[in-house]
C-alpha cells in the first residue's frame, strides 16, 4: 500500500504525478528532453540507460516500463533489453553504448565513482561531451525517479502486457501529458 | 578538472547547467517548486532537508551552497545548519522536521528503506501527506542534483564567503533566476 493516498488504479509514478501536478510538470519535461529530445543517441539507447540504472536501483516499475519503452524502440526486441539488464558488456549493443552504460552504473552508485578513465573509454569509442553529459544526467535523474516511486511505496502492476502497452505509449507519445484527474487527490490531501 | 568542457567561471551545477540550458530549465523549475513554492514547510526547513541529503551524498558544492541558503533563511544561523548535518536528532529543529529528515535520510539510501513506521512517526508529529510527499521528492531530487554535480566532476570553490554571498542571492532571487542568468550569458556568447 502506498505511504500516502493517491487516486486509485494509477500505476507507479503516475500516482504521485497526479497527486502533485506542480512537481510532475518539470519532471515530465526533464524525461522528455533527456529520453526523446534531439540527440545523437537514439531514444532506444537512452531508454536502455534509464532501464539499466532503474535495474541497479531495484525499482520494478521503472525498469519494467522503461524496459518496455526501450524494447518498443528496438522493434519489440525484449531479449536485447533483458541482455542489457543482465550484463551490458556482452549484449548486442555498440561499444560506445557499453562505455556510456559503464558511466551510468557508476553514477547510480555515486557521482564520485566516475573516473577520468571511464570518460576516456567513452571518448575512445566515439562519445561526444554532450552524450557523456546526458548519460550522467539520465543516470542521476533515474536515481531520483526510482527513489520517488519506491520511497512512496507506489503500486506496481505485475501483468507484462500492461507494461508492453505502457512502453509503446511512452515510446510513441512521450512523457508530456496532462495528469490523470488533476488536483483531485492533491486537493483532498491539502484539506485534511 | 571537470570530465567535459564546462565554462570555467561557473562553479558546481551552474557550469553543467550552462552547458545544457535545455535540461537546466526543468531542473531549476523543479527545485523552485520544491524549495520555494507554496508549502506549509518553510523555505529554511526545506533547504535543511536538501542540505542534509547532499551531505549524506558527500556532495561538497550542494551541501555548502544549500547550507548557506538555509542559513540565510534561518536568520544567518550557520550553527543550526552544521548541527543538522552532524546529527539532526539533537539539533534545535522541530520534532516534525526530525521525522521528515529521518525519511529523507532513508530515501537517500534507497526508496525501499522508507517503512510504514517512518511515515507513522511523521504523521504523529503533525506531518501532512503533501509534506511527506515533498520530503521524499526533495531527497530523491538531491540524489539527482548531487550525482549530476559530482558525476561531471564540476569545480567547487572552497572559500566560505563565496557560498555566503551566493546563498544570500539565491535565497532572495530564487532558482528560476539561475536559468535566466544562464540564458542571458548564453545569448551574450557564441557557443
């Protein structure tokens, strides 16, 4: 059961987003720029970074929904997503993405873990400064989203079909949208 | 030295934000709502939560600048900020804020560490659902800002006077002004 009362039936981060639309707005905008904005990294690659970090943070809702979004971007290749989660160094992805994922999982532990050697490896594989920047920020941002989702004990559905549907919607329509039943729950909580 | 090429005159998160103003805008909008927006928690209390989480993450720039902003909101009481960082349980803050800081400290380690008992304790001390929500999100957000600042190995000044002056300015003008400054700096220099 969630630690505070959200509108019922809203999965994962959607519950707290509906509870507090004021903070949802910049959080959605950030995800949209980082995962779907103009970039030399494909949306699928960026969703893989988000999925990998969410897996390291053991956040079921985020790793499953973003994993589904990544799979959708990769033509439904769920095996690739599961390979990356298990061991990205041996997965069928580019060496550049492997080097960026190595940075991302260090950021997940702590920013200070990222060493010049990690950056050099990424540069050696062709990563640009902005790709390195975005990788660090995607990893950092999912350390926020994951803690938000789990710190409030939000509800995570178990049905894989539901995540496939969610992932397709995230991949195709993106992250900017109106909140479900805006303000209703937040207003109720405020009047307690 | 920063891992990527950042403007040399901008310390901490500001160098990273100037490098990528597109992401700086929602980052500043989020912190503005959380730390300065309408709330039953004072800006000083919220800055203390941000400072405490940043100190737990060992992020020198964030804990020092937000500590300075907190101190400014709290009438210049730098000792209270230090006490809160060192051991908030014995600091001169309300029992409600202590209960919220306990939740924030657990979020810093991982969201799953927050247990029903922590929430019950905060409620018993008078915390509302929205105060609990905001505490969790402030703590989560600073796990992002701290990693952003340290993951890029940004530059942090060591002079306490720098933080006092900057802290007073941000406490007065807010975080959206930080984005405006970056936008005008960017407009003034061909990047």
